[in-house]
């Protein structure tokens, strides 16, 4: 699906923007594939999220997903535009293929979304023939994580290795009192 958006808030020219609409387990996403090159500037990503997520005047979705080819230059460009990192995140482990970013309808960047990563696995397989990739997620955190997405050879089902569950800090747990 292709559409045109005028980025009035940034003064950019009206330009066609290629995106894909996904619905996974009750979540609705707009996925912008920038793995072959940027379609939006760093500042336009938030603006597009606010415009596109609007269910009445936009496309309508829960979140906007951006998939970008990993590079040190891209990470350096995110650092000044978003206040997440003082410098490039360290110790990412084995090579990273892509960066997965989630923007909420208010334009703020969010941590991660397993159902969104399933959409990414499907898009990579169907559009690019990629069966497995290592994807940097949780970009707004000081310590982003790398997750593996893949499409199973036998039946085409998509899966994501989200790792082991982490303990939730006690300070955030509130018991319901009836």
C-alpha cells in the first residue's frame, strides 16, 4: 500500500511513503520498511506516527513500526535526535542486521513489541526472502537488546526469540485490594 502524507509540522515536501499494514493477535500496525534506505528523517518519524495512527484522519493503528538497516552511522544519528543514549550502546553481542523501532500514536518512541516483531519476520521473508535476522530492539532503553526473528521453513510460521522473562521490580507491583 502506498500513500502520500504532507509533513506540515516539519515543512517537508509531500512525498509518497511506502508502508505495510499488519494485524497480529489483536494489534494493528503500520510498518515502514527502511531496510533499503530512509523514507523519513529522524524528526519526521514522530510526526508520521501521530498522523498515521489517527483512526479518523490517518491510517489507524496501535503503533508505527520502523525497520532500518543496522549501521554505526544510523546509531550515531539516533543519539542526538532521541535522548536515549549518551553514546552508542555497547556490548550488543553478535552482529546486528536491523533496528526495530516502535512509535506510539502520541509520537513517543516505545520499547518493543513481540507482535510487531512477528510482523517484521513476515515482511522480511515475503518481501526480501530473509528467513532469519538479528534485530536490535528496546531502542529507548540505555541497554537495547538483540532479538532473533525467523520464518520456519516447514510451514512459513513466524517466530521471535524474546529471551528469558525478567523479574519485574517490586516497586512497580501493586496488589489489587478489594
